[in-house]
């Protein structure tokens, strides 16, 4: 199963939202999530999207997951290529690693933004929906 994620922020920090698309084995979306998360940095939004996607995949009973993100930072931090130096990202990173270990097979991969268009549009829509927050 595939999970496409994106976080967006209008300002850094600013109004933020997440977009998550869960796809079946035929690469068809089975669930789309667009949620405002209030005021946050873009990196917090990216991690929040990852956490939300993993939690949803677990709730759906998936035992294997491939996560795709256009955030190079998030992908490299999760995969151990980059260290997490920002203090407020450390607990999000740890939580993500704990969730990933709950799957029999799990991976997080960086993809170009053009291949993450639906999650990107859902995240941006959530930012706009949160304007009144």
C-alpha cells in the first residue's frame, strides 16, 4: 500500500495544513485527508502529515506501507541520512520511527513535487480552509 503525504504552511510558521492520500495495490486512492493543523512550521506540517498517514494505514489494518513525500529533509531524516537538529522536530521524528516499526515492511521515499500533486493540493486546501482559525 502507498501513502502520499505533504505538509504546507502559509508563512514559516504560519497557517498550516496536511494532505494524505492512501492508495491500494492498484495505486487507486482509497482515502484522502485534508486537515488544518493551526499555526506551525512547514517541517512540522510535513511530519504531522507523515504521522497522520501512518496512523491511518495502521487503523486500516495495513501491514506494509510505502510512504512518498516531496520533503527531502523529512525523507532523509527518517532514513537516517540527516540528523534531526531542530529540538521541536525530535519528538515527531521519534514518534514516526515508532509507528514505522509497527509495520512488517515500511519505507519512506523522496519523490519530486510533480509526483505528489494530490497530497500537495490537499495540504494547500487545508491551509486555505484554516484561514479563519
